[in-house]
């Protein structure tokens, strides 16, 4: 793990350890599960490592979460990949 960039969590990636590409590297990370909705209707949303990790530079993948001061995190559009979201602005 590498916290050298403030607000970002990054991990080293060794191409020699994963010669056939990042697939096995992704499999070494957990699937993050979020429960979204109201108490009467909850939906589980799985966020896979191939979606939440991005190649920042050669040999380094970072988690696509911007950690803010305090207890806040910003999760962007990478969470929406492979899913359909409907934003009901009126309700």
C-alpha cells in the first residue's frame, strides 16, 4: 500500500508476478458490496476490483475513491460501471 498521494490509496503492481495481465491481480482484491436504497427496498451493489482500481502509472494501481478530510469519501462514476442508474429528480 502506498499513501504517498494525500487522499488516495494505491498498491504496487509487478508485471513479472502477473505475466498474463492484471486479471489475477484484480482477483487478489475484495469485491466491495454497498447496500443502496430505503429500508423497505434495498439493493446490493457489487463494486469489482476491475472497476474500482485504475492504473495511475506503470506498476501502480489506485482505488477510485477520493478520501476527504474527516469521515467523507467521494466515489465517482466508476461505481456506476456495469449498472443502470435512474435519477428521479422529482422524488
